[in-house]
C-alpha cells in the first residue's frame, strides 16, 4: 500500500491542506508539496512566514490533506486514485532537513527557485501523517483502503 501512496504523491501536483482557524473553522488551500521518498508519511511544503496557515498551524498543528486530480470522462473517473489523510504539521528547523526538503521541492517544482523576495521570508513545513485513506476507483468506484502510520 505504501508504494501506491508514494505513486499518488509523486504523480499528483497539488495538495489541499486543511487547517483550523482560531475559532475552529476549517481553512483549505492548495500547496505545492513533495513527499519523502523514504517515508510516505512525511510530506513537505514551503510557504511565506506570514500566511494564515502558519498562524493556524502554530495555534493547532492538526491538519487534513487531500491529494487528488480531476477527471474529464467517466473512463478517467473509473481509474482515479487519490488520498485523504490526517496528521500534524511541524516547521522544519534543522538545516539538514531544510536542505533535503527544499531539494525535494525544487526537483518536483523547479520554478520555486524563482519565488520573489528573500528566502528568509519563507518557512518549510513537514506534515507527519498518522492515517491515510487511499481511494482507488480502478478497484471499484469508491474503493478505499486505510493505512495507519
């Protein structure tokens, strides 16, 4: 199952990240992400330090993610694979992990090297997944396998 999760993470371009605001209301936004090829339960993303998601994660680091794609036909829909998962997000603080995470992100999204401004206004986060639901319509519409880490 980990290979299927890894394949989905590597072949899909956006992650929908759900956080909770200070009132407990969910916020969802899309982020560029890269998975740790050695541990599918670890996902990295980078963001400007002053974003609402940074403030929300500092207040409550529980997150929910969806990595999916759209279909243009019933035949495509019948083959879609996607994941939903819950976990916790942590700011990457060690230089070694930050370099590794940025290497993974830049490999997947080379254009990130052209982000405006000084890199010091950015933060890198790791999402540590605790549970993932893998939907694989090729095994039947709505077929779901659950994985706990």
